[in-house]
C-alpha cells in the first residue's frame, strides 16, 4: 500500500471545481471507505477493496491518497466539516436532551451504529484515525457547547459553567454504556444523562 | 487454532488444588495473554505466542483453552473475580473521588494503560471478549455502587438514587475522554466527574 506515480494526462487536477470528476471520485471513495470499514473492520481494510467498492481505478486512489489511513482521515475530516449545528428548541434542557437522544438513536439501531462503531474501533488501531476522531469530537463538542452558551445567555445556567464540560457530562455516560460497558441505551437513558449534566451545571460543579 | 486432543498421563487433572501445577499453568497463561494482547493487539494474538510467552507447551494450552478468545475470556473472568471493593473513606464524596481518581491514574500512565486499553480495543473485535468485558464492568459497577448505598445510609444522598447510575455518571465522562474523544484526564478531571455525579444525585435526577 502506498505506491504512487506521477499524474497522467488522463487525470484531472486535484481540487477541481466542486461537482467535477475529482469531487465525484472523492465522494465515491470517502463513502466507500466508511462502508468497507463497517463491513470488514480496520484490520482488513485495503485500498484495493475501497477502490473496487467506489468503482474507481485503484491507481487513481493510490495516487491521490496513498493508503487506507489517509482515505479514512480524509473521510473523517469531511464528516467533521459537515456543518452540524446544535439543536435550538428554545430551552437548554430541550436542546441537550435532543443531543443525547440523537446519540442514543444513532447507536441504538444496528444499521445506524455500524459506521460510527467501526470508526471508534479503528481509532484503537490507527494513530492517524485516532487523531482524526479526536478532532471530530472536539469539533462536535464545540458546536454542541453553543446550546449551553445560549442557556447561560437566557439565564438558565450560571455564568461560570464550562460549556464543553456540560456536553461531556451529558454525552460521556452514553458513550461509556455503548462502547465500554456495552449496556443498552434508550431515549429515557438519554434524557436522564442530559438532566444529570444540567443538575451538575446548576449546582456550579462543572 | 483450536486443535485439542485427549488428556494424557503427563497432564494433571484440570481444577487441581490451588498452587498445584494446573493453577501455575493457568496463572502463567492468563498473565501472558494480557501481556501479549497489550504488545501485539487482538488481531495478531495467537495461542502459540501466548504459550511461548507463558513458557507452557502449546499443546497444553490448546487442550485446556482451545483458542485465544477462550484464554482471554478466562483472564477477564479471573480479573472480574479479583475481589475489588469500593474504597471506604467515610464520606460518599471521598469514596467516589477515590474511584474516579483510580481510573484517571490507571489510564493516565502509558504503562498502566496498556493492558486495559488493549482489552477495550479487543472487545470491538471479539464478541466473546465484548461479553466478558461487559460482565467485568457490571461487576465493578455493582461493587462500586456499595459506596453510594453507604452514602444513602449516612443520609448524604436521597433514598431514591439509583446507585449504579451514580457510578456510571461519575465514571462515564472519564472513559469517554480516554477512549472516545481521546482527551487527557488528570486528578482534577476525576474529582470534577465525581462531584458532578453527586450533584445530579442530590438533585434527584439519577
């Protein structure tokens, strides 16, 4: 894995206009790497199989990304930059419950869970994937913290709260059940986790 | 992996007296499977290498356990039954901070972290390991919940709290940082996680 040659006349320049062939190839390859990862797991992920699944010639994939790790990191960066925004229901409780409920729903269904679970698993085996995952969660936590800031502005929470810490307190116990203790989560669990984090925030502890 | 023959005269009966050859072999093999796992990771774990590291003939290991998964599960069961008890400092806050601090210390140092991290990673790849890990955490949470029960008995927490849920609320955000978002944890983080869980418990939310 990792052979790469010089570009040929047949290949359009990288970073071509959005919607051009280069963007379509990237789209197909980044979608394929997630699907392939969910199906076979990181240890058996290969550039050749990702290229096959994407319907893109493997030489093109090797030249552009070089290795499965680089494809995976590119896919994670694309997901990180997907413009996810915190829900805005009008109350901090409604917003935080919406976030934890989204997590419980995503990981509660086998089909929905396959790709994110495979990504969490891959982070244990690839330092590059681990770094990209960490950046993904940092971005998501930062975006979700916006709902805490709005709650503070509305006077629902004390000024001194650490917005990201409230997000961690709400989401942490859910991820812990899903990936560490492997206990079931449902919408009631999700709600309780959000309320617990808000109680701690109101008590001035986080 | 998985060949096994009938016992021979050279092998002592399984479940021989503690301290006998059978117990020493088990000890060596279960210690070796953790060390080997931490060193090479689950995908490259083999019965032969575990046997080599333990200094036990591989035929003996195949006959007794049959596969690396069975060795790993046996090791996890031994760890689960190690008699771990919740700390008893005299206050629920002291006890819960002691538990979260132990987690932060264990996973804060590369040397201490190697085996438990490798076990969490293995659970993503082996359903048998995942089940044994789940049983391990269920037992640990149950044992730790004792400190919440004592706190309730001393009148430090409301009668209605769910003791295991308080443990999850305290420990979840730590494991989340360590294994999902891959953010650093220290004793201040550990203390804050314990205090947040207690605030939620006092507020009657968990």
